[in-house]
C-alpha cells in the first residue's frame, strides 16, 4: 500500500535550510512513501472567533493532515521555540475543539539551525504540543542538525556527513508509520 506523509515546514524563507532538509530527507524514503509539503504561509492569523467558519486554506490544511498516514515537522528554532508560522498552523488544525486533525496521527520532528544545538529546544516545545494533541511521536533518533558547508549536495541530496544518519532515521520512521497504519 501507499503512505502519504504531510510535511509541515516551519520556515517561509525562500532558501530555507529546513525546507531543503525536508526535500533531502524525502529522497531517502522508499517508493511507496510520498512526502508532500503542506502550504502554511497563506493561513490567516488564528482567531477563535472563526472556529465555526474556518478559511478555505485552513480546511485544506486539515484535510491534508487527516488524510495523511503520518506527519513530519521540520522546524527552525526561533527564539528558542518553534516559529510563529508553524504554531499558527498547529493552532488552526487543532480546532475547533473536538475536531483536531492531529489526534492519533503518528508524527516525527526534525530541524536544522545555524546554532550548535540544532533546534533542540524548539523541538522539545513541539513535543509538548504533540503530546497534548494526542499525536504519537517518534522518540529516536532525534535529529538536531547544525547547518554546515556540505550538509546538502548541489543537487539537493543530503551530503555524506549526515546521509547515513538520516537514512537510519528514515528507516525507523517508515517502520513507525507502518506500525501505526497496521493498527488502523
Ligand atoms: C533565529 N535563529 C535561531 N537559531 C537558533 O539556533 N536558535 C534560535 O533561537 C534562533 N532564533 C532565531 C529567531 C529568528 C526570528 C530568526 C529569523 C532566526 C537562526 C536560525 O537558525 C536561522 O535563521 C535559520 O536559517 C532558520 O531556518 P531556515 O529559515 O533556514 O529554515
């Protein structure tokens, strides 16, 4: 069977390292896994007044999440947390109360930053959100990446320094998603 993964990238920057990481990692997936980045840059700012008439962009995001077999969050660290753009998307897709798109959705987190701790604190914040949202998260391997020369090849593939590690991550992620899909 086929598995669709909705990827939420927390940066809107044109040359985002996190988007490049999401693209590069998707290339390590087996053929039956389709990684698709969800657009979150066109969402309005979340306002609870709109819960009973969610914008089309919000409905689209919720559909992409709920029809996917799994999620992957690729987040930058902004001021030691996730970006506001990503938090906004999470708030939208978690509402209205009782109709969250996240419940039971197997999820994983990774990120790349300029700093040496490689988004570690942002990722811990995101884990707290996903625990509250009742989305099971892959614990290991944790993926904290510092952007360095050679992280990506010219053609967008993951460079040799991180490739084996990220392939190991992908193998674990694929097994995690299959396990959840089997359980229905
Ligand atoms: C940053 N950056 C950053 N880096 C980090 O390691 N820890 C942090 O807390 C922050 N805080 C932060 C706040 C804001 C508002 C910006 C714009 C940047 C630097 C960050 O790692 C860098 O800009 C990355 O390039 C962001 O990821 P993308 O856009 O390349 O995917």
